[in-house]
C-alpha cells in the first residue's frame, strides 16, 4: 500500500477563560456554541469508574494534537506557531508559521501570510 500511515493519539487542548490555564483531554461541543475539555484522571483510557471533570474553554484557543513532537520532545498542537528548517533551504528555509488542520485535505499544515505556500506537516 502506498503512502505513509501514521497512528496518533486523538486529544485536544483549550485555555480556561477564567484563569488562563491550558486543559487537555477530549473535546465537547455544545449546541449553544460553548466548548469544554473533558479531562480524565486515569491514563488508561475511559472507564466507568473514572472521575472526570469538565472545563469550559475559550473556543478560539481549542486545538487538536498533531501527533508530532519538536526536536525537544514537546508536543505540537493545532494553533501553535513553530519554526521549520527545511533541508536544502530554498523558499521554505526557516519558515515560521501557524499550524492548522485542513478539513478538505485531512492533514495538518504549517504556513504564514508572507506569500509562501503552506507546507503539509504529514
């Protein structure tokens, strides 16, 4: 089978509007437009006996984990601003830009508004 296949953990983050803290977990979207992050205390997957809590998040701060980490092992999230150094330089050398999800392509991209085309992360 051609192409790359990548398995990744599906998780989200969002910033609590009351205290500015990031919360990590599953995303809940309500009909009202409000969003929340559902966080579990267990790292073994959801179980009926687990204690969960929900934190309201500012919708503009919600992002999904890309499944990628930077050279220091830090997770890269949708909405992060990152710098990518491309081998061989060219037009993409040391590009700084935001990470976003393209629904039509089903992939995360990196780019900015400086006239350079966006680059697919994976």
